[in-house]
């Protein structure tokens, strides 16, 4: 089945609106019910994988612990990773040993090799036992309560396996628009569906005459356009406002 036209809908009226758009575009289409996971573009949910082993280094930025904690663009887990883990490079065996048993060795800190995440607490504890001066450096950056506003390079991480979107499974089937070949007979709509679409068309028709505003910002001027109707058959009024005025 060709269900590429739109994302499935649980609400019948939203699904009817999708069908309305498909028919208005000249498609031969009908509304059917399917399992969400069987649709071409199913409803998806973003899952938060909280296993640090499934993340990899993205970039390093000069910032403070306070600015990371206050960042509204990141999830709480992304902040947690930046404030708690550091990217290290070492042998594959050392990475595997740490990821499975939590044990560190000098092979985790060779500076070259396989990238992996190491918890700062574990790093500091390991460096203290080996009398490495990096213990003091990382403790001051990550663990000292009085240095929260100091700027250092902190690592940011991304999900290693690509997207974190998963198909949502519903107990009941969802509504979806099915596109039918133009060679087949025109799909017949139930009279109730036709009635609802007629009402929707009547309600939404006046919206065509409400001006839509678009703003284009250029280096030397700002272009503001108000448009009514389609690009081909509609009307538009355009204002070009220079940023600087001068007389020659």
C-alpha cells in the first residue's frame, strides 16, 4: 500500500484534512485504517538512551559547568554526559575492559587509538593511584564546587547509532491516507466522509483571504510581502525598506 502522503493520524478529523489535501492535489486517494508500524511514515517517538557506552565524541567547547547546566538547548542527559564524562583514546582491549568491567589502565589514556568515554570520577581515582598530575587538573575542572563559573574545554557527545526515533505502537489502528494509482477507478468516499469534508472546506475557505506575511532580510534592505491566495492566482503587496537612507 502506498501510504507516503502523510503521517498517520489518531484523530479522524486530522486524517480527513490530510485526505482533503490529497484530493485537492489531484491524487486518487482514500482513507483507511492500519497499524502504525505498517505505515510508510509511522508516528515516531524519541527515546532517550541513557547508556553512556552508546555515545561518542561530537565536539569540544570552551564553556563552564554553570553555562552547561543552564543550557536550554540540550537535554538533561546530554548535560549529564558533558559534566560527568571525558573522551579518552586507547586500545580496543582497554575500552572493552572499561565498558564491561569498569577497570582502567594506562592503555585507556594513550592519546591515540579508539575513542571512548570515561567517567571523570574513575579517571581522577586512577590518576591519584598512579600519582599523575592530571588527577588534580580534572578534579579542579569537574569536581571542585568553587570552580563552576570557570571556563574549560568540555566534551559534547552524540548518539553513536544515529537517530533515537522509534516507531510507536498503538493498541488500535490509526487513520492514514492511501494513494491509489490513477489508472484505477476513482475512490468512492462514504457519504459521511463527504459531508465532513464539505464542512471543512466551507470553514477553511475564508482562510485563503487572510493575508500571509513573509519577511526577507537582506544586507541593505528588508522586504516585507503580504499575499492573499496562491502564488499564481493570488494578489501580493510588497514593501522594500532600506536599512540606510541617503540623499545624492
